[in-house]
């Protein structure tokens, strides 16, 4: 039961956002998580302007931009260097 309480505390303490990240070589769709210390509409800008240089992305689909015929890769978790980001935007549920 302790594990369930830990998971609930984590979920209540973070914002999650489904995002599209474009780098020079890849398009990545996945979910990012940030602590609920600022306004929700500032999650992405706070991430990019923060002191951390890497961004964790969960449940990713990774597509190669230069070779679109390659199979889309799926990863449970990646770390992305923020300096490699060309564009980052939220994906809103339809």
C-alpha cells in the first residue's frame, strides 16, 4: 500500500504534458513531467529556461526526419539535451 501512496503523491505533485519535440534529426512525441511549482501555462517555457540541460520524455515515438520511411521507434524513456531542440509544443487531446 505504501507504493500506491507514493505514486498518488507523485501524480498530485507534477504537471504532465503530451508534447511534440523537433530536433535536427528527429520528431519525438511523448510525455514530460514537471513539478507543480509554477503556473501550468508556463510548464514548457520553465523547462526550456531552467538550469537543467536534459529533458526526460516518457512513452516516446521517435521518427527520423531525414529518412521518413524508417520505422517509427518506440521507447519507454529517453533523456534529450535541451540544446538540440528546434521546436517544442504541446499536443492537445482532440
